[in-house]
């Protein structure tokens, strides 16, 4: 795990917009530059400002980075029927998937928690895992500090799409 306490600073010339999707300039490396991480966290903080959370008053934003450096943002959207609400992480991923993306470099998550890093709920961990176990999740605080983890670290010994194609037993032995 890596932690840092640098405050994010992004300018509009570092982020390009097209078709409502942001693009972060980053060289093709799997490891993100500090500047890219800062910009991704900043985008998650901006997305948090759009949260619709009249019940919990708990704002969450997410910024998802694709392999070709597009950024899709999401915020939590609550509902009076509580279980119909959407988490920020699932919103961002669903937006990306609806545009044809299936592989991601990283996701940054932001909230208003000052004393601890925001962490995805169990449902979001499984949702994130659907798209691979070896990509990065940045858990942040409002001051821009963050903790970097992989999906595997957040959801160890996970169940994913690969398990569905593994050999299965279709008959149950009579001794059971």
C-alpha cells in the first residue's frame, strides 16, 4: 500500500473533454504518474459534488480511468426505497461500460471523511472485481491524500468471471 498527502492541482489544459468524457494525458505505463493520480482524485472530488444523498448526507464520487486514458465519473444517487440507490463506483463503471469499455487502469474514490480513507462497500468491491483483479483503487481523503490498493487487496480470494468457465461437477454423488 502506498500513502501520500499531496494536494491535487489540475488545470483544464491537463484534461481534455470530448463527447462528455474526460481524457487525462498519461503515457502508456501501467503505473500512473503522481500527476495523473492527483488529477484522477480531483475528478472524483468534483463528481462527489453532484451526489444526490438527501437521506444519508454521505457524498461519494468516483473517477474511473480506462486503458486509453478516458475518465468516467460517477456519484452516489440515493432513493427513498434505500436498496435502489446507486454507489458512485458502480455509476462510473456503468457509464464506461455503456460506452463500450471493459478494461480499466484505476478508479479513485472520494468522500467527505476527514479522518479515514473512503473505502468501497462490499457490493462495489465485487462490481469492480467483475472487470479484473489486477488494477488500482485509490482511496482518498478531502485533502487529496490517498491510499493505493489493488482490487485483489480489497477483495482477496474473490469470485470472478473466470470461475464460471472452470470445470464443474453436474451430478451429486448419492452418498451426500
